[in-house]
C-alpha cells in the first residue's frame, strides 16, 4: 500500500500538525510513507488556461514540480493531507497545489451531480484520504466548515476521514507534553483503527475533545504573545512572567484561598499567583502574605514543567525549596495538572492495597489469645483463612503473605497447648521483625499502603516519599520489637492491662505517623 503525506504547513518539518500526522502514521504502521513538503516544492499558480483539458489533455503546460507530484497523487492508495487552518481554509501554497490538480479531471460535465462538476480522468475510487489539521482556536467545532466542504466536494465524504484539533499551538509547548502526548496517543490509536478499516466512534469523540477548557486555553494563548492588551502597560512581559501566567491558567480551583509565591533565584524575579475559588491571577508587585513559597531557579522549575527532570527528585536533591503550607505541593498534580478530560479509574484499581488486610490476622490472635487461648487460636485461623478473600478486592502485598504463614503457625501453637504468655510476646516480636525487614527492602512496608494517596505506583519513584516511609517503617518496627518485653511482664504480672497498654502505644504511634508524614517532607523541602 502506497501512502503519501502532503505536508501543507509553511513551517515544514516544524509543523504542529505534522506531529499529529506522524503519530497517525505510527499507529497505522506506515513508517515508509512518502512526504511532500509543499513549502519547499516549486509549484507555480494555475493560469486558468485549460490547456490540460483541450490542447495537452491530462498534462499541465506549466513546467515545474507539479507534474511529478501529480504522478505520486495518482499512485497513492492513501493520501494524508496535513496542514494548519489559515483563515478558515488551507494555507495558500497548499491551495495552489490543490488548484493544480485540474489535469486529473475531464472537461465534460459530470452526469448525476446536482451541483455540477467534472468527472475524474482516471479511476481513483480505491483511494482513501485523511485530512489532519490543527488550528489556534480553543475548539475545532465551527471553524472547519469550509475545509470540510472542500475536501468532501473533491473526494467524497465517504472517502475522507478527518482529525481536526483545536489548540494546535500547545503541541510546541514542552511544559504541556503530558496533555499533548495523551492526545497524540489517541491519534496513534486512530491510525491503527483507520488502517484496520476506519476510525471508531469512541476514538473520534476523544479526538474532538478540546485539550483544555476554553478559559484555560485562552488565558495561556493570550499570555504567549508577550504583548500587552488594550489598556495594559506597554512594557512587554518577560519570559518568566509569561511562563508563570500560563502555569496559573492550568489551576483547577478547589474552593480554597491561597497565595502561591515563586521566587526565581537565578533571574531575581518574584511573582505571586492568587489562587481563589474563581481561578488564578498573577501579580508582580504589591505582594500579599504567601501561604506557600517556592524558592527555585527559573531554569530548574521550567525543566520540571517540561518533564526534563522529576519535580520530586529535584526537591529531594534540594534544587528548590518550599516554605509555608507544604500541602499544596502534595496536591500539585491535582491542582495544576491541567483540565483535560479525565478517564474514570476502573473500580478494581481505586483501592489497590489496604493495611487492614495486613493487620487483621495479627489483631485476631493478639486480642483473642489474651482473652482465651482456644478462642484466640480459632480466631487466628479464621482470620488467616479470610485474607485470600480480601485479595479478590485488594492487591496482595508480600508482607500479607508472610503474616498469613506466621499467624497460622502461632494459632496452631496456641491450639496445641503452647503457653500463651510466651506465644503472645512472640507474636509481637515476629510482627516487629517483619516491619524491620520491611524497612530494609527496596520498597518500605508502609509505602505499599500509602502510595495510593500520592499518585499510585508513581510514588515509588519519589525519593522523598520513599525515605519518609522507610523512617516510619523503621519506627514501627522499633515499637513492636520492644513490645514483647513489657508484654511478657504484663502477661505474668497484670494480664488484664496487656491489651490496653499495647492499644495505647499503637494509637500514639498512629498519631505520630500522621504528624510525621506531613512534618518530615515539609522540613526537608525547607532545606533542613
């Protein structure tokens, strides 16, 4: 199958639209497609002499590269027309190429055509066409009427697939790759579907979705021009202000009032973003008291925004510092991750792990054995047998499998008559050893259960998240490694208080955990 790409952009290889065309080709598996760069081709305008109809049938009298292009157009099985929208139509050089296709038609009037027309000189009914275009408006809807009519008139609506994408200039913004790359993946899927027969309705609907809502895109677009609007200062904003303004446009209000301050240390510039329930506004003077302050080289923050370096790793390496409310940083992707369409998370992925699955068998034997050895042993066996059922809902963790084996052995020991005053301290000790091992493994034990609140498995790539959880896992292991000592003495001296003391210690450790999860990352972010 011969595939021909007509790159109608005056920008040639730098075209935003060509990024979509290349993604489409990649999805279709047509890496060997030939591309004609219209901007570089020597194509004279059509003179309207009609010599190709009456004097030299099928051959244009103008001697330029168009004769070779016509040969390629005839030979192609699939033609991809890629171009930006210019004044609600195609760029002038591409229109010139389209006009010069006149030799492909016969001069006689076509029969059965309501509006009139000319039949093709050759049978090209096998050909399929794909029209791919980007525009600078927030939506493609209503802006491609002339283009749609033109290509439908030339090649027939049934032979033309269309991908019209608004907000095309965003494909050249490195800071927005996360959103634009998602769109390009949809274009790849469209290419695969087209090669298999046709673009599916679901994919077609996704392609029609704007990358960002109108108000977000238009704020970013206005800021990108670096020129003042009517009534504004004639001083042109610098690059850092434009960047900060575009970042503010991505803010998704959550109802809170905040003042986010950026201090760009390498260029000595400071701006504040006022975050309100209505949106965000950037100010360059008359600053307010900040709630969160980010002190960073502009070059570092821009590299983070472009995805060139990880924001979490940069913070761990202390390439920037954060002061004030660190909670904003914990929700950064949620608040500044853009406002593109969000796919619902499948139900079976919403709760991947649950700490209760790990604790249930241990709690069963701790409480049950302290009250009645036989009841404790039975409770432990029932709890162990129930854990696999929870794995139908929650993802199993290696430490849960260890717990099942350990508690099963302890429960059998109790049922076989082992002294509960020895088994119970041993249970706490084994639990502590498991946590100690969990502090030494590549992924700390607590990280498995807290990652869901920090971006899922992506949190495992966050060095600060991993260090925080390693410290917490070690702290819990220390508690449960010393718990057997007082448990043994309490079981012999005051057994009624054993459960109470251990419950209080666990509760206090839980309070410490909640505090430490917020305090330690914030302290690290301040550079301490």
